C-alpha cells in the first residue's frame, strides 16, 4: 500500500493535471455550441451559434463578498492614476470628515459628497475629482461613487451604453494601465465605442472608447452585463435598496487620455472564506437553457401580428462561465460570488439573455440580484 501511495504522489507531482482536474475538464464544455431551441408553440425560436468561454483555472469557488466604504486611499489612487505625474493636493486626510449634504438631496434619500477644486490633469486640462455617498432614510450607507471628470465642469452625459466594436489598442492599453494602478484585482470585462458625451456648456459632443472593469475572483473576471441590480419584486421587497454591482468605467479619448472615470459601489471579496464549487456538467446546463430560454421570451409572441412577423427570434452569440454577485437568501445584506453561465445576445453583446447558476442550475435574475 505504501508503494502504491508513493507512486500516486510521484505521478501527481510529475503530472499535476491528474491530481487536480481543471474547470474545463470538470464541465466538459465544447469550444462552440450550435442548436435551435423553440417554445411549445414553435413561434419563439432561439438560434445558438456561440463560442463557449471557460476560464483557464484549476477551480471555481463560492466566495463571500460585502460592500465597503470608500477610503481616502482609494481617492488618492484614483487621483494619481488620472492626474498622472502632476501634483494633486486637494485631498483631505480622511473622507469621514470631508463630506456634506449635496444640494437638493431629498430627505428620504440623503446624498453626501465632496467636489474637489479644479486641478490640472496630465493632459493639461482643468479636471475634477468627486466623491459621493448615497444613504437610506435611516442614514445607512446605500452605495458610494468616485468620479473623475477630465474636462472639469463638464456634463458627462453618456448618450448610450458602449457599442461593441473595434477600439483603439492604445486606448485599451491606457485604460488597463489606469485601472491596474488603482486596483490590480480588476479585469477588463467589456469594451466598446460610445456614441458621444457632452463636455461643455456649448454641448459639443466628444467621442471615445469606453472600458468597463469588474472584480476578479482568483484570476476570473466577473461578468458584466447591461442589467444593473435595480429591480424590485414589490413595495415590500425584503431586498430593498439594491446595491449596484461594483464596476470601474473609464472613457479614453485618443488625444486627451482619460476624460471620465467612475468607480461604483466598492466590495471586499473574502477569498480566504471561500469554498470550492462543484460545477454541473455543461450538458446539464444546456438542458436547463433549452427549456427556459424559449419560455422566458415567449411573451414576445403576443406582438407578432402587430409587427407582422411569423416568429419571435433571438440569437445567442456567446456562452460564458464566470462569476456573478448574488444576494444571500437569509441575509440580504450579505453577498456571494457564485459561478454562473451567461448566454449573451448576438445582437447586443452586453445583454445576457439568461444567467444560470453553474452549481445548482437555478436561474439568476441580474436585475433583482438573486
């Protein structure tokens, strides 16, 4: 017996893949998946022509997460990243003593924040750094934001979400450099060209590339979709005051570099308290999707006659395994980072048509956050 154990240990050292299967081996997912799924009426048709993306890691985990408050160190890192080598001396010693009620904030939704003095950024333009906290009526933290406005007193009205397209590689490289200097535990989750943003009183439009970054969990970037966690079941929803998913969004202009940045709702990911997740096989996930995707969008059949169409058609262009933040069932104030499969719309790469828990096969609604 000792000789057999010795051989096994030797093999595990020489061939670590034998001792620890990776995630790809665990889920047995193909590189691409092709199928056509239909509703019971045959009038909702889901065409799947999708690349399947599985992270190249040894394991995935279920990890506790919690929202945290911004600190003055967060502000300093954003200032250093966005203002470059120029000096920035407008920050206090602590954010706790440097905030005030924002003008016109409603008593039921008190908002506190700071706006720094105009400073000159790396591009030589006057820029602003802002810190905002939103509180509930009881005064508890709802969520916080840090914003960098690279053209000073600008109206950074994003005309639309970014459209997936070819971005300038130099802009991408610059965006990654900025975010990595702020927090190395973020990964690029989505990128695209924005249609424009108003940047001064004359309402002239600028253009640039937008990059969205999310937390990483043991090297796996948390999936980003265009669904914010802002939906409610009813007025008595026990999960009231939805906390947005954590993101850092940056707009890079080819000429001026970073012209806008927003860090939303910072979280702490407690890797040390996480547990390894046993993932369902890919085929089992597909069996769930085959039934639920047509059912979820069957409501569109009501309008077929009005639109003069014979069928309600959707297409899946990507299937990805990553993570999503989910609210705790017994503790709405607590969160878990859970492995999930997302089925992304081929017509809108930012839209997940369906999110399935990779551990138990249940559906997760990103709008509700659970």
